[in-house]
C-alpha cells in the first residue's frame, strides 16, 4: 500500500458560519482520498463587524469550542487520519497585534495569512476609489503580511482578481507582482495554491499559472489547499494543482506541522492519492 503523505491544509468548520460539516466528515473524505491528515484552518476572530464577524468567522469566545471539536475529531480518527489545528488569519494593517496574540497563545500547527479584499473593512479602506489601485494595494499587502513573520503561508494569493474581475489585467500588474514576490521570497514564507479558485468569478486556481512560474523563479515554497467549506471538497483538484506546479517547474510541495515546513516530492504525493471512491 502506498504511504499516505498528503494533507488537506486549508478547510473550514461550521463555526465560520459559511461552511458545513463537522471536522469528522472532512476526515472521512480525507481517509477515502488517501490523505495522511487534515489541518483545520477556520477564520480567526477579528474585533469588529467590518471583518464579517457575524457571518464568516468565529467569535473570540468560540475559540475553545473550535479547539475542542478538532480534538474530538482527532480522537475519533486516531490511527486513521491525523487531525490538526491551524488557523486562517486575516492580515489587515493595524490589526497585526490580534494575530500576534492568537498565534502566540493557541496551539496551532499551521497559520495561513490572508488578505480578503471582499470584506467590508477592506473595501472601505482600500477600494473606495479605484479598482486598479486596490489591485496594487492588495499585492503590496501580501508582501507586508509575509514580512510580519506571523504566517507560514500566504493564502489564495491573487484573490483580488475575483473582486475586481472587469479591471484585472495581469500584463499591467506583473512587474508589481514580481516586486512583491521578491519581498516575499526574502521572508522564507510559503505561498498557497488554492484550488477553490476554480469555483470563483475567474475560474482558475489562486494564483494563476503565470504568477506560479514567478514564484518558482524565486523558489518560494508552495502549500496546496482546497479551502474546503464542504466535506466533499477535501483535496479537491489536487492532481490538477500538481500538474500546474510541475508546469511551473516545481518538483516538491510543502505542508506545515508545529509551524515547521516539510517538503514532499510531487510525484510521491500524486501516487499516494486515491479517488473519492477509495480506488
Ligand atoms: Zn480565505
Ligand atoms: Zn479559507
């Protein structure tokens, strides 16, 4: 039997109010897909409603419940699928201290850093006038996020294209993106290839193949995540993600446990996966 080596590194729970299914259901699908484990990464609590508090993230007083349901799933799948606690934390200028405290105080294996340009607060502060300016600001903030040193991997790193799709022209942005990738490469942070982009306004993974190739040129490590909000999406399109990574020149893919990076060969990762029917 092939060794299980792949993790789902980006998934949510009902606590973030826009995902369904308890962690056990995600672990079940992970087992069928031949994964070694899942790393649960719900949205971190943020202090005001402009961050979508009531609709998209757990409250501060739900953190204990979050850790408890992860532990419950870990016990239930002991010896079958590993279940680890992580967090998807918003990077937002002026709120670094929130993430600093959470990542210091909570027992996290993996911390994703996200800029979410669809949030009310982000739109109000950074996208009020020009969608083009918003795009430049967005990519700058990915580098700002990496430079805080708070995050293991920068999530869905061209999400802005879905929020400003009619104004998104990569030709005009690529020089700026190259400069931000230079900054990110210096920090040692990884970046994510997020397969859920296939279901968004611009139906391709985040980031796009051209940005992926620029990341490879700078040897930025990549974590792959499905951003599953339903159990069936665990490891969704991972094979296709590996195709894209290989086309960009990558031979390895990364994951984090106990905040430390591990690299595995894409060929081995691919060979270890089974389809949803367990074949
Ligand atoms: Zn996100
Ligand atoms: Zn997410």
